[in-house]
C-alpha cells in the first residue's frame, strides 16, 4: 500500500516551507513559488532550468499549477537529505518498472470487470501500484485496463484515479537555514 505519508513534517524548517509552498500553489502566485526555488531549479531533463523559466512556465495554461496542487496532498519522503513530493517517489520497490506501473490514488477504488461506472467491482483497491496492460496509456480515457501486482487480477480503474510513477514531482533541499526547491520534473 502506497498511501501518502509525511516523513518531512519533523524536519527543521519544513513546516514553514511547506506552508509557503501550499499558499503559493493555492493562490497561483508564480513569484511566491519562484522565491521558494533555487535560482537554478531544474524543470526538465532537456536543459530547462531557472526561476525565470519557472515563472514563464507557471504563466502558461499547460496545467503546471494543477500538477502542483495534485502533488501536495500526496506526502513527502526523505532520501539523502533531499525531500521528494509525492511520498512514493523514493519508495518505489526496485522490482517495479515505473514506465508501465501506475499508482491507484485512493482507498476503496473499485477494480471493475468492464470499463463502465456501474460494472461489477471485482476488487477494492487501497493505494496499490498496478501494471498497465496496454502498450499505451490514454489519460483522457474514462477507464484504463490494469493488472494488480498482488494476485494478478485484471480489470478496469477510472483513469482519473491513476497517477504515473514518473509524473511531475518536487525535490527540495535544505540549504543553510531554509528549504529550496531544486527540481520540479517529470519523467526518468
């Protein structure tokens, strides 16, 4: 089960940082968010970086604010002094291939026999990682066919309840007396 956990709450300065981050995201304040970021904040694996670029991307209608708002309730983990949001990012088992695995977000999410809202539920899923059964993932589809890692049951989950293990994440580092966002990236 990969329900959100907060390993960061007790870290020095984390609460103040997280409160500012949550306020910036809730108000969609690009300047406030950029002020929490390292001047060289990494934004992708193609060279996109820096506060100015972050502000530019936040001002585009591409959904970055929505992604950030989705990440915040998913907890935080700590690894080698770095904080990662969502929590599960650094807790993915080594046997899992993030490219074909999704996280079911929520408790009691029905695994349905057919891709229909009223189809028979064959299982109830509580925050598991599941395997995609198709070669491609369609984020706009109503349902996605998956296979549970435990038990190998196949069925359909509402697509909006699935989150890629490689979806956007926030990495923060404690520097001096404060936390700084050092990366807001997706992919591998």
